[in-house]
């Protein structure tokens, strides 16, 4: 990872922070997308102490990834300031015990956990294609199993369940990753998704009035593995030589495993792509 540029969302806490620290220790330069300026500054100082000899300092861009407009803006900023991007790690996410919508009218879990992945990836793809070979790593979850997308209700207006909305967003991560890999198959850019494990972190706690699920937070705190353990598969997919050629796969404990039957439905993946392109206001996407 010496000299590699890694763009990482959700890198100021939990598995994202652990992954950032590990990758920086391996020689990578981190470009973080963060919501909280204070937390971003704290992790940047820590990263800089770990790699004082890096030619260009680690940086952070502030953005609310629950908003399409903000995600598009930060993607433009990063693309304008980074000549190359070797790895993109889409990791930021939340869970909401009650249904919330953002200022654009999108349900918060779907917007943050899926649309942000889709929009940021599209905004950075030209840089990544020019940096070939490059890798895209999407944090999903085993809770995608049993979930099913209802294209008539992607915003979860009917019978909202916090866990159900979260599970559907994680299914969307796996479907997006497989369709992205298919569309990038002729390039040197790979895309894989992963389950990090059940991790004890700040996940489930509210952020500036957004999201939050106290029961999930308590469960994770009591039963979760450490963020460092949870980050292992992220780091593996971002850096390991043996994972360089893998694409369109779903990983658990650094091994490729089969996702759910619904996650393997190419028609559903294509439909989700089309809907996401419309919702994310992506005028020119990657052709199928």
C-alpha cells in the first residue's frame, strides 16, 4: 500500500477508523469523507503521527452523505484534488429505529447506506479508471439474508421497521456491487462487498439527531467483536495481493462466500441500478 491513495467514508469511528489506521500503517495515504469536523481532525492527527514521512498529508472532506447533493459535491471535490485514486472504501452507514427522511425526501437509511455508495462511486470512477488497477470495497452485512427489495416502496413508507430497512440497504449494497463489477469487467477496476462481523462500535448511536437505534447499540456493545477485528476483511480487500483479481464477490472473514439468493438475482440488480441512477441524478452512468 506504499504510496496508494485510499478514499474512505465512515473513517472517524468503528471499523472505518480501524481500517484507516491499519492502511496508513501500511503506507497508504487516506482521504476521508467525514460528517464531523472535530472527529475528522482527531483521526487525521493520529494518522499523521503514524506516517510522518508521507509526501502528501492525509486529508478529510466534510459532507453529509445522507444527501445526494452533498455526496455529488464531495465527489467533485475529491476528483478535482486527487490525481489518482487506488482504492475507494464505501463504509459509512446508520440504522434508524424510527423512519426519518432527509431534506431531499429520501428515507435516511436507504439514502445513507445505499445511495451514497452509488453516487460517490460514480463521481470518483473516472479517476479510478485512470488509476487502473484500482479497487472498490463496499461494506455490506450478513443481515442482507432474508431481505427483499420492493421497488414500489424503496423509501420504506409502508410498515417501517428499522432493522428491515437496514437489512434491505445491505442487500442493496451486495446487488450494487455485483452489477458494478459486471459493468467494470472490461476494466482494471474491481468491486467487492463484505460482511465485517458483528462489531462493538458507536454504530446504532444517533448522530446530530439523525438515525439511532438504542437496542441495536446495546446488543453490539455487549456481543460485538472489536473494530480492529471487524476491519480485517476491509483491509484484506483493499490491500491483499490474493484479492486483487476478485470482483463481484461477497466476502466474510476474508473469504468469498455465496450471498443470499435474492442478492444473486441479476434482474433485481439491474433494476436497482436503474432506480438508483434516477434517484441519484446520475445522467450518464456506466453502460450495461
